[in-house]
C-alpha cells in the first residue's frame, strides 16, 4: 500500500482493521487530514462519513448531544452492515443499548444511576483495595529479580479485571471469565478471539447475560455493597429497571471497564520502554500523575466513535446534512499541533494536557476516575522497582478499528534489589 503522504485524501484508509493490526494507529493519515482537510467527507465508503480529526471540532460536536446522536450508530466498519448487525443482535433479539449508545433524556437518566459512585470522593473508599490488588500483581511479576513475562498477562489484564470484578461483586474465581467475554465481545474482528465464528461477539454477550442473571436475582433477595445490587434495585421515573437493562449495565461495566484501561496500561509500558528517560522521570512520585495523563494522551485506547446528525448543521464551515455520520478520531485529536506543543514527543511532565482519551462533553467516560486510579496504582509500585526493561518480542496487536488493543507485550526486565 502506498504511503499516506502519496495518496489522494479520498484514498486514505482509516477504518480497515487490518491496518491497525499491522501498523498500529495511522498517524500519518490523520496528520494529513488535520492539515489539509480536518473535516473530510469519505463518500465512496460503504457507509459514507465525515472524518473529524481536530481537537476543536471533536469537542464542538461532542458538546452538542442533541444534534449529534450516539444511538443510530456507535462505530464504523468496512463491513458496516454485517458488523453492526452482529453488534446489535444477539440470540435472535435486539441487544439492549448500553450507556454509551443512549441519547437524552434516556442517557442522562441512566448516567445518574452511577455518577455518585464514580466521583473521586466516592472512590476514596476503594483506594486501599485497588492499592492491595495492584501491589499483589506487581509483587507476583517481580518475584524474581529478572526475567521475561507477557506484561498483558501479568499486569495490564488482571488489574482492571480484578477491580471491575470487585466493584460489581463478581466472585474472584470468576474474574478471568470476565476477561474472556470482553475479548470476544470487543475482539470480534480479531481471528484469535472470533475463532472462525462470525457471531462470536454475540455469543459472548449471551453467555455474560446468562451468568449475570443469576447474580442479579441473588442481589434482589440479598443486597450487597456492589454495583450489581445498585443496578438490581435501580429505578428510573419510579420504575424498576427491566432485567435486560440491568444486564446491559453489567455488560458495559465489564467491557468498558476492562478493555480501555488494559490497553492504556499496556500501551503506556510500551511507550516507557521506547522512551527510557521518560520512564526514569515517571518513577519519581512528583511525575506520576502527569505521566498517567501523558500515557492516556499517547495511547488513546478508543480509536473512534460515530455520531449521526439529527438535523442539518454546519461544522467548521462544512454543511453536515441530517442523517450524515461523523467519525470522531480521538488519537488524532490527541496529536493536534494546535493544542499540544510537540505532540509527537512522549513527555511525562507535560502540562497542561487537555487530551480527549476519555472523550468530552455529555458522554465523557463515566469510569475515568476508576481508570486513572488503576493506572496510578499499577505504575506507582512497578516503576520504582524496575532497574531495566526492554521488549522481548514485538507487540501482538488487536485487529480492531474501535479499540487500540495490544493482546501481548513480551518484556524482559531486571528488578532493583531490596
């Protein structure tokens, strides 16, 4: 394939999952679009769409949730109809929409169910538990002073799964089952997770719903201090949530709470290996939180979400018609030269850092504070104990245009004595 710099803009490929598998993010293509056509119409695509690549335009669109809707289509895909059908239909019936697919007033009413549980103040009570979980995984990885491990297996995958499992109230013996379901739900484009089955993602959702049905029924009879209990007893406008909506809540907490944090943690370690001076800086407590924000900017785990215009409008001088689909490319916004000084430099001391890794506006990630806490705890214990760390093999990337995933990250390390 010709380099992005040599192709006409209309031939730039932004959605082919194979591109992300082979090469990671197409930053060269996004950079050209930001400079030459930041709001660009791809009319020959299976599902025509406007590519939105600049920070300001993504922010403008995201702050108008009544004008740009989530509900009609959450993401775009070269096999648009097949992929969306698989995503929307399970077991012969329409899959209930999760929080990120809802529009107002339903979105606002549902978000209130968890907003108070995910504030920084509310999360203080789980600090000690997340601290304990993170320290255990780091201790397990560094039980020997040097060695080779898969960083995803040892740290990046089990930490968010453990935290989400604990918050939901899932027995510890079942935590890794949550991991399997997430891989299959969001990795439907990846041959490893699809296992040759075009409906593997839908099958994983059915299994997850079946599993959580029994837990929900148990919490109705015997409430606990966990999220399953919150959803099982939740009401909107005086009406209890139907079971199918409770199960949709469980699904989004499992998938969104696991996948994005896992990949930010993994991508962060890859960036720190590639920038050893920044790793040494971030090992200092004073740079930990700014380093976490830079990891989020640098990795941008969600590649894109789609929005559908509910009326004719104008964005950046371009006429967007009712029904037109826009694709918001968050990693591109997080390299925007008009917002970030030297955006292609990984700088763990970067301030300010107005990244959009968690989105912006009405649909800003509800679990952002949980994700930050998990990242902080993982690197808080890991970085000061790493004397040396390097890649022990190439990253094994996820075949997906939705999530910027790394399935395996083999690393070789030497830990500090004492």
